[in-house]
C-alpha cells in the first residue's frame, strides 16, 4: 500500500557527522559487502570487471570544497555520505503505482517489495536525494533497507544489530538510533550539535540528520579570518640561522 | 532527464489517441446524428489503436512488464496508477460506442456513452500530465503549464487525426480545419509560454541547500563518489544534445503552430486538396509532438544532480 502510514512514534534513522567523516568510503564498501551477499542481495553489479562497470550502491560519498564567503581564509573540505534518509513524507512511496514502495508503520523504514516492483522508476524520479538506484539486470528498484535484516536479527549479538555502514565507520561518524525518541542518544546528539535536514524545501521531512562541521581552529567556517602573513623575527634567531638567512636572501 | 523513446512514443500516441476519442465522445454527446456510424466506428478503432499502441510502448519501459497489472492497485495515491485505471476504463465506452453504432439506434445511450468516453479520455491525459507535474524534484515539470500543454497538445493531435478521417469519409469543407488552426496556435502559444517560464524559473534548490553547507560559504564538488557513470547520472544527468534545444524548440513550434494552420487555410481555399492537407497535418503535428516531448524530457533537470554540483532548475542553452 503506497498511502503513507500515520506518523509512527518510532523513527529509525542515521545521524551522520560531517565534522569527522574522512571520506574513506568504508560505509559504502561495508554496505556493498553486507547487502551483496549471494545472488539475491539488493546490490547487483553489471559488467563489474569490464570496461564500463555499473552497479547499485546505497551509499555515495561526495567530497566538497567550501569557499568561505567574504573571507580570505582557507577553503574547507567536507566529505559527504549520501544515502536514503527514510523521510517521514516521501513522494517515492506515494507515486508508486503497485504498492511495492512502502513506509513501515512500526519504525518508519522505507522499503521496496521486490516481488511487486514493476521497474517503472517513477520513485527514483520522485526522490531528490538520489537514494534509489535501478537495476537493469533485475528490472526492479533497489534502495537502502537500513539493514533491516541486521537490526532486528536476534542471531546477531546485540552490538551487531546496527546497519553495516554504522558498524564499519572507522571514525564513528555514523550513528544509528530512534530519532522519534527525544531521549535517545542520536536525538540528543542532534540537539547538541544542531543536526539538520537536507533540502528541507522539498517538504519530505527526512528522518536522517546531518551534523555540521565544527568551527575550525584556523577560523574557517566561523568568521572572516585575516590572511596570515609569515613574519620571522630574526633578532631572536641563532647567529647560524641569521647567517643562513643573509646568504639565502641574496 | 533521459528521454526514453518508449515513454515519448507513449505520451505522443496515447495523447493523440485519447484526444481523438475525446472529440468523438463530445460530438456524440452533442449530436449523435452528425456523424455516420461507419466514421464513428473508424474513429474509435483509430483512437483505440493509438491509445493501445502507446500503452504497450509504455510497458517496454518497465523492468517487469508481466507485473504491469499491479499498477491498477494504488489509484488512491499514485497518478501513474490512476492513469492506468482511467486508460483501461476508457476502453469500455469505446466498445459500447462501436456496438451501439453497429446496431444503429438508441441515441440516448449513445449520448451517454459518448459522455463517458469523453470523460475517460480527458481524465487519462490529465493523469499523464499530473504524473510529471507533481514531481517536485524536477522544476521544469512541477509547474502550472504542464497540464494545459498536455491537454491542448493531445487535443491537437486527436483533431488532426479526426480531420484526416473526416476528409476520407466526407470530403467537404467543414469546421475541423478551422478548429485545428485555432488549437495549433493555442498549443504553440502555451508551449512557448512554458519554455519562457522554465527558462526564467529560479532553481528549486542549490548545492548549498542540498548539502546544508551553504552557511559556510559556496559549495563546489571536488570529487565525485564514483569515477564511472551510475544509474543517477545516466537517468537524471542526461545532457546530450541539450545545446540544440533552441533550434529544436523552433522546429517544434513550426510543426505544431505554423504548418497546421497553413494546411488548414490551403484546405479551405482548395477543398479538392482536403485529404492530402489533412494527412500532412497529421504528420506535421506528430513530428512536432515528438520533438516537443523529447525536449520535455531532455531539457528537464533533476535536483539530485545538485549533489554532483551541476546546475539545475532552469535550462541552459549553448
């Protein structure tokens, strides 16, 4: 059923810390590894070792350079993992003509029923975040499941009941939890760090939140930092260094 | 957006087919005696064939065409599902009209079926337009011009076929060429207004709002997540031949808005050339619609490309 369920109190999702993400793509690779297990995993590749490989990935890690406005300070590099945000009011669900695309009433996870999907790709058109990738090989749409087969899997130890991308992150830039519960660790993190929504103007109300980079020690990302001039006070330097400076300054 | 030929052919053929069926339904509702039984049956056959060809073509676009029947289920939320339901339901009054015309009586029932046919045909094209017009992610489609453009262009395509059919059955000067000239001018004007609108429309979002990093300054992509193409860049990042958009727009406007009125005028001045003029109008309109529909997809930019730091929202011309 592609009508959206009534808002659930439980909103499972991710919090991604752009301050400490180093852009290593471990989340993307771990996701691929977990979800591509066997022939029926949701991440098929086409022509994987050929000239033009094409495959489905649920994490895509972009790298951006941010030129500070009206300052001469240094630019800032931000690594930016992009994945399904499991939105509260996503059009990718309501546009689906078959009921294959749905949002779970109990925890808000957005999933695709591969047995009902006709591969019309309208849901991918409706998603502003590029979360859905179509598999030509299968003829159906693929998307992040928030590792629904891990997080409720009682055969795994409790620590392992987290999405593979969260488990793999070497800098702990990814956090998984219930964003509907104001007392959860992830909700507190969002409140404390000013976590925000991507493209709020689309009105999809993403559940996943991004934590902004913290102010840099060099002043980038906070205020106008004056360009630093290199000045060396030679009067305090050793005679040897002063002599070398004289020689090299010729 | 990637202009898939199957979808372009679908919207052009079905749009014209349902346009023809709408006109027939309207005529039968107003005055069932004004059209011969044979001509009405031929019009249903032609309109139905165009609609069915379009629908079959749209199935080629599906990854799992054998499951297409499932698309009738989600009419409560999905315009694509509603389109499927409306398109399929319209075949019932088509069959009813054929049966009633074949029996040759019962003007009241014929009027009722004509009304149902017109309503079903109009509703189908409204649904087609709504599929595109409700996508907030594609600014070139998410605007008030898309629905009237689809309706007018469908009607023009149908009217051209109706003229050709009528010229074959009853070769005399009548109101159809004049109606086509008016429709052609109105369609071209609306399409021109649509292009003016999408060219001037501000971007729906920016790379800064897409990443939420605009507070720190201007955001530039320094490294893409992948070195090869992926589904997104192929489907949403289509850029090929966009640089020819200006010329293609002129060709489209010519074939839709200029050639059909000239042919209509020629047919009025020289009634003997009615059928060749009508046939030429059908081809001109079909060609114009194909160019217009190709541009509708190829010129549209998807906001997801902002993550790849490509400009979106408006169209660019070289």
